[in-house]
């Protein structure tokens, strides 16, 4: 039974969102060397690893190892008393977002709750919102989103849609996993799509949209190692508290080692928690510059706005390459065009749309739904990627698909 919306709540500012999570394979590649961690002296607050450490990252005292904090981000977002109205911003979909008829079984209503990354993060959250908007166009759905400023509001923001009898609620990111599971129990007639939320126990009204980030990272690493002239590449990453970020990192390192065993890799996790690690472009830029100063000529940015900061920094460095993440960032981060050779993609948009369609037609899956991954087109850098490199990337992709090539990522290790 759906719950009716309780009384007149305060109006909420419905703005755009972000996040990250997923699974991987277990067998280590035969080319992976013994571990050997190093930390760059110019980088006092970040944890760096070299290519000799394919599965673990060295940490400094500045990198936390406990759960993320819940400190609020001082920007605008829906409060716990706010009622979702319309997505009245430049990212708003065309058509009606009037949700007054969501209790009508003939009206399909879909709401999206972001993490603190925001809906216009040009990466993870934005991709999920695009999937919801596609459902509006394909299915005539009423769609709205709510942005979260403070992690403690996740449950309340989900309830803003649930109490209005929305049919489907999409929650974006690993950090919303617990709140999503709780809401699914409280609202058994609503379908929940948890992006990057692995479901350890299947619930009939929850689908975790997960990805093999290690495979996408492996392809990105193989590309980076073959493009590098210096023999050093880097990765600027969000927090290692999020399993998909770790999967990207280890896949990237092992993919690079697969094609060039002696490659040097500088991988750096953000030292903050879930509330800051993906919204710190300044740190991303500084960390990318430090890696370039240490000889890196290809940088992988995998950390939302933090990773975007790395891409934009590398774009200002003559003759360097950068690789984006989650979506084809050529379309979303034009400032990175001078270096952006490709992106390690999680095809979030079609995954979200597909699950909404399945919710509507009665074939909604429970448990986990694995979306597709791959490399984005090379765009203006197509001529920089030789025929031999393209052939090798295709060969690796086929091996990853048929299981003959393993990424070396062990989520339980």
C-alpha cells in the first residue's frame, strides 16, 4: 500500500546531482609484480602507489580508514521537510513535472535522489538523471529529482517521493545504500533502483544497478600505458571507502601492467570521506599537477568533480593525455578537450532507463542488475591512437568479455 503525502511540507529547491559503486573479477593477471608502494614527497596529504602495487594502495596519516563523516556541505539542497516540486533548472526535462497525480495508477512517476555530488556533476549523478529523463521521453513519465546537501537527509529525501506515491525512486551512489534498503521495506509497493549499490540480499522491490568498474579501468590502463612516452602514468581517485573507486584503480593499474609490465603508476586516493572526496576539484587539480611533475604523461581522473579537476589541470599541460570516467566526458567536460583521449565508461544512462521500463512492464528484477562498461570514442585524438593500439584494446576487450583475461581485482581481498 502506498503512503499519502503528509500535510503541506516546505517547498524544496530541486536542483541537479552525483556518486559511485560496483563489482569485479578475482583472478590476478600473470603480469602483476610484487607490491612496492611509494609516496611522492610533494604530496603531503594523499596516498600514492606505484605500478608495482596492483591491488593495494599505500596510505599516509592523512588518509582515513574509517567510515565517512556526515558533515554537511554548505550548498543548497532539499531539506527534510521539503516537498519535491519540479526540476526547474537548465537541466530540467521538457514537459510536465507536475506530480499531483502520482497516486493514479495510470501515471508513471519517477523520482531521483542524488548524493552530495549534485545532478550536474558532469559524471555519475548526471548520467543517472539523463536515464530518468529518457524514461520521461520514452514512457511519458513524470520525473523530478532532489539534491542532497547533508548525508543525514538521504532517508528523508527519499520519503519526499515515497510519500507522494511515486512508482520508481532512483537513488544514486554507494552512500545511499542503507537508506534505500530501509525505504524499500517501508514502501514495499514502490520500486527502487540503487545505482552502484550492491545487494547482498535480494529484496523484491530493489534492483542494484552495478558495474564491473575493474574492466573499464583495465581498458583505460591498457590505453594509458600504450600512449605513454615517459613510462609513467597516474590516477587521481575519489575515496577508497567506495568499492567501485577501488575497482577502477586496481583495474587501471593491472591493465597498464598487462601491456607494459615495467610501467610506473602513481595512484592517489582523496584523503577525505564520502561527503568531500568527490566534490573537491581543487585537490584533484593539485594532485594531477604533482603527478605530471613526477613524469606522468597520462592521467586517469576517477572521482566525480574531484576527478574533473584533474582532467582540467592536465588539459593545461602541453602534450599530456587524460582519461575521464563514468560517462563519455568529452560531452560533459569540454574544458578537458585538449587532453581527453577517452573515458572509462559505466553505461549508467541506459541502465537506469532499462530498469524503469522493466518496472513499468512488470518485469522488474530483484537483487543485482549488471550494466555495461567500455571505453568512450577517441574523438579528436583518434589519429593519436595507432592501429596497433586499437587492435590491442579490441583484443583485450574481447578477452575480458569471454573471461580469458582477468582484471586481477578481488573485491574481498
